[in-house]
C-alpha cells in the first residue's frame, strides 16, 4: 500500500531522488536509440528496437544481439597479473631502504674478503621476502573471503521470446527483450514499461529511498529525476508488488547501474593515512641512516687516524652495521603481521578487510558517513502506533519478527474500547492486503510490499486480530493506484455470511469517503469536529516522520452478486466507517544507538546521507542520537544550489542529508576530506559505490550490498551491522597504538646502539677504551654484536607488542588529525632520551670493568665489552616494558601479554648463550661473565625502566586532564 506522503499538502509532488542522467550513447547496441525512453511512447520505443511487444524477440535474434553486444554484465576490472601483485609487495620506501642496506652489506662483505656467508645481508633479505609473502597471502585471503560473500546463484529473468514465456539468465538479456515482471522478481535491465497492474518497485538500492515506488505506463512529458521516472524500471531493483511488462532499453554498462559503475571507475582511491605515515617515516629514516653512517665513520676515522686498509674495512663494516641497526628492518614484516592479526580479529566479528592498511584507517576515522536504509535502519517497515477515536496504541518490537506488545500511555493495553478499535484497524489492514509473512528456519520474511507486510506483523502482536481476520473470505478487490491512493477488498464473514468492504489508503483521501466513525462498540456520525481531530492526529504522526495509512469499512450487503461472482469497482467505496490511522516507519537497528554513542565518545561524527524523505531522515537521526531533536536535513536540491567552497563550511555543521543523488554523496565525502577529516563511508546500494571508493575507507554491506558496492569498499560487513563498524574503529585504534608501541621500542633501542658507538668513540679516552688494545680502532661494540642485538631484541618483543591487548581506553580519545604524525615530537623526545640512557648505561658498564677511565676496573677489554654488550641487550628488553605506553606506568596490566613475556625470556636465554657458549663466543667476540658481572649489567640496564617511569610520572602530573 502507498502510505500518505508527509508533505505539506497532498498535491505536493514527491521530492526528487537522483537527478536525471543524459542517456548513455549507443555503444554496441547496448542502449536504446532514444535519448530518454521515459519521454517516448512505449510503442515507439519498441518499434525503434525492432520488437513486437506481443511476441517478443525470436530466439535467433536474441542470440545474434547477445553475440554482437556482449552479455548484460557490468564491466569488470581486469585481473592484476601475478607478477605485478608480487612486485607490488616490494613497492615501499622502507623496503627500498632495506634493499640498499643489503647491497651495502654485500659490498662490505666482499671488501672484507668474502669469507663465509654474508649473514647480515641474508637476514635482511629474508625479512624483506617474508614481508612480501605475508602481504600477498593476506590479500589473497581477503579476496577469497569477499568471493565467499557473493550470491552463488545466477540471477534470472522471465522474458517473452517467440511468443512464449522463457526464463533466462539475466546476463543473457538484450535490448528489445520483453521483460515479464511479477512480485519478488529482480529487474535484470533498464526497461520501458508498457503494461503495469498495481506494480510497485523497490528502488532503495539505486535511489536510497526505502518506500517502494508505484509504477505506471504513462509517458513523461519531460525528463525527470531517476526516482520520478515512473514509466521505467531499472536494473538492480526489485518488484515489491503487482505485475508488469517492459521492453529492455539498456543493458550492461548502458544501464543506470552501469552509469554509476562508470563514475566509480573514474574515482581514484587515495592512499590510507597509515600508508602515508609509513612512507613518511621510511623517508625520514633513510635520511637519518645515511647521516648517522657518514657522521660515525668520519668521526672514527678522524679520532683514530685510520690509514690502513684493514682499519678502513673495519670502519666501513661498522658504518654499515650501524646503518642496519638504525633501520628497524623488521618493521615491514611486523607491520604486516600486526595488521594481518587485526584482520583476523575483525573477520571473527563479521568484517572482511580487503587491504591490511585499511584496518588502521578506521581507527583514524573522524567522520562516519552512513546510508540510512538497511544500514542504520532494519529496512523492515514497522507499524509503531495506531490512533483511533479513543486514543493511541503503541506497539513494541521492530521489523518482521512478530514479537511485541500493545501499550497505552506506557502500560499494557487492557481489553477496552480502544483495544477493540485497534483490532478492527489492524484486522482491516490485514484483510486489505497483498503481502505474505513467512517463517523459515526461525527467520521471518515477507513477500510483497513491505508497508503492507507491516500490517501482518502488527496483527500478530494481537492474537485476537488474527482470529477475527481468519473468519473472512476474500470475494473481490479494487487495487491500489497512485491516482486513487487507496485500495479496497470485499470479504465475506463465515460466521453469518455478511459481506464487508474494507478500505485502506492515504488518510486525507480515505476520510473524504467516510460518513461515520467507530467509537468503542458504537458507530457514530463523523461530524466536522471529529473530522478535524482525525486530521490533527494524522498531522501529528506526520510531524513525527511516520508514514500514515488509514483504515475504514462498511457493511456491503448491497454488493451481493446475483450470479455468485463479485464484480467490484471503486463506486462501492462510499459511506465508509472510519476506524483509525497507523503510523509506519523503517525502524532503527537496536544496536545502532549504542554504537553512535560510542562513536561520539570517541570524538567521531556520524553523518546520515540518504535518498529518503527529509522528515524521516531527521526523525531516525534524532532517535539514534546522531543529532539533537529538531535538527533539519539538507536536501539534494539545496546541495545543488551551493558551490564547493560553501559546502566545505556546510559539512562542518550539517549531519543529515536527504533526497541525495550519488554525485551528492561524492561531493559530501570530498568536502569533508577537504576539511582535513578522515572519512569512513558506509553503504549497500549501487548509488553508494563512488562515495565508498573516494572515502578514506569504504565500508560495504555484505548481505544487502550490491556487488558493485562490495568491489568499491575497503571493508565488507558480513552482518550489515553498524555496531561492527564501531568495533572496527576500536580495533583500528588498538592497532595504531600497537604500531606506535613497537616503533617507539625499535627506534629508541636502535638509537641506543647508535649513541653507544658514537659516544664510545668520542669518549674512548674518558672511559678507558683508548689504549685498551693495540688496535688503531677500539670500538665499544663489534659489528657482529650490533647485528646480534638486532636479531635478539628487535623482532620478538616488537612483534609481541604488535598484538598487545588494549591497555588504555582508546575510545576516550579524539581521532588523530591528518597533521598528527605517528612519530611526533613527543615520541622523538622519548626515543632520544631513552636511547641516551641506554648508551650511558652501556658505557658506564664498560668503564666499571675496564682498567683506567672514570672508574678503575680490572677486567680485560673482551670482558668489559661483553658486559657493555649485555647491558645494552638487557636495557632494550626493559625498554619493551616501557614502550607499551607513552604515559601509563609499565606496571599497569603488566602480565596481560604472555607473548611479550615469552619474547623477553627468549631474549635473555639467547643473550646468556652468546656470552657463555664457546662457539658463539668465538663468533661474536664475547667472554664469560660471573654473577657479579651479571648483577651489574642487570642493575645498570634497569635504569632505562626507572628513568622512563619518572618521565611518565612527570607528564601525568603536568597533564592530568589528558586521557592516557
């Protein structure tokens, strides 16, 4: 049934949906030769297409056209060759840097004599290859998951060919085919209607409007917006009610869906914030590494007067080792593993992420733009209230599941005259109905128009209503049309054989045929005062964004057919008894309001962008807490009236957009991005696809989403649940925190190695290194020891931190701005200060055990250097505990990450082995240490932990208002 449109007056035309598109050019016969078939008579369109509407195309002609023009499919993106997909895994600045490090290490190995294996080069290259394999495998997994979400049954259409009805694959439709449409059919191509009986089509996937559109065959006088082309049906829509026939005018890329796909192809996807950040970090590290290597090598050469080839090779090898040490070579692999684990966690929450970096992008989102129908709402029309002469009844429960109760003023409805009126209203709506409500495997589904199905659901919430309706046998009907705005059925009551005419329609229209009204057990005259009250009730429901339908009836013994068959027409609709009006709405999903509150708590705006009516959009947005009650929606026509500069200002304050076209959605997303915001766009319809691709992250619906939308999205929700998006935001923020954790750890640890060598060379005379050996170049650490430190301390703890649980409440923070860096000034300060403490602790350890210097020791250079080497390793392991938070004490949730403790334990075991196992001693230039040595190493290494605890405490005292 067509509900009354809550427009200012009944004569107000329906606001337009997406604007008219110029007809696609005739390419390979896929479109009609007419510029706009909706403005031409159907017979003329058929003649141009060379088809007899009574016979259809011949099978031979259909086959010829299919061979000439190709299948009725959207153009698919050419698959990327395997070699290009593999090569793409190496296209990253940090990977380039590591490959340069491999080359330099090989040169140094050759200069040194090419003895044994170039271990450092092999290790770095293995890490690069591992990273590429991880990235490739994860992308393959994501593609497989996306493919699993697709409907595996091929769509079919019924066509007239050679005068016979045939079912063919929709991909085989050609221009000129005569489509035969019935309730429940998916429309396989754009087509011009030439026959329609009570035909209503759901176009929400194309226009975003949740209410089915009534179609007719009348030629339009001029081009109209897409949603107002009532004599056309479009690919990707579905028949909600009635029957019709239409001649196919466009197939494949020539359809309206194809036009949106063209727009999608022209929309470029921007790199994610994480990709931009890692690229920036990689470039910065590249410059830093070159600078460090050059400065250290020049300093060593000047301080030690290097003039022999062997000494030069030593300096060069140390410079390369430092360069490798300064680069967190495990970063790409660790980053891929951490993101892949995040992807798997989201997959368990019914979210499929197609690209690893997209996980973090959601965590950076500052705006979530969401479609309404099916995303924020259930896309299940629901009767929420019934207003009769005796008052208002509210029905609980939403959607097609008939669970709920009737309430009056907040209390359960008792058996009263109001209850009787409500039962008559719902019973009448249930009888004057073409829909069906079915239960399959515990799930409730409908066939037919969703608005009509709402009566069936509401009636089941009042058991006696079903019983009363069951006593009627349908005798005839007068169908609904957009001109009449009402329908009627004739029913015979089996208890006494009485005929009753039940009518349902737009309240203002139906009321004009009513002379009486039901009041409890009585039927009283409908005077002017009662009529005004009813209209006021309807206006009140419309103000609450309800779609309204009224129900009336009359005894119809005068319609008793003489020959036993009812011949009913609209002349029977007179002297009706008004019963009441129902308020219908597409209700919000139960969990969305909580998800919106959580998003707001995280500083994320939720913006509704829909093709639905402005009042409906405003009501739903207010119910969900997206906006305050009373906020107004901006329409597509109003958007057309403002330029891009003004739109950039408008998007800062407006959070509801209604009656929008695909190009409007794209403009809104672009304007938000131009304002420096990270935008996530959700949607399910074809009309959402371009905006999804343009957004920083596109979130497609997996159940109701079209294939075009899923292809455009970065993430697909398997449960179409908005709450899953907010859960993904939390996961994204946790992942970003973990990325900062291991970056903080890796950079500060590597800084400790660089500063140890640099200060050890500069201060060699102060700490007793100068003169400790006959060699010209005496270093605090050997090149092999530096590589060992990277092997032991970099990968394990960093990877464990990458899967650290949520330590702080990440949703208590505002989204990070695009101008915020992963490595900001505060992190750099911590990296340098922690690195300096590590270097000082290491050099003090060497000084303690080495003769001479500030503290006179008694051990050999090998023992002192081994002790310093051990202190630096242990300091980095302590630093792993520091790095879990930049502000929270390391002792908060200290033992929640068993992987981290496992990595630390493994690091200690390996360090003991390299110090005490003879084979490793020879390979890495170490010497055994006694318990006193180990005690000093542990004590000095722990200085890193206590220093950072003091630094965090000072920051918390100075910034008590900032959440951790």
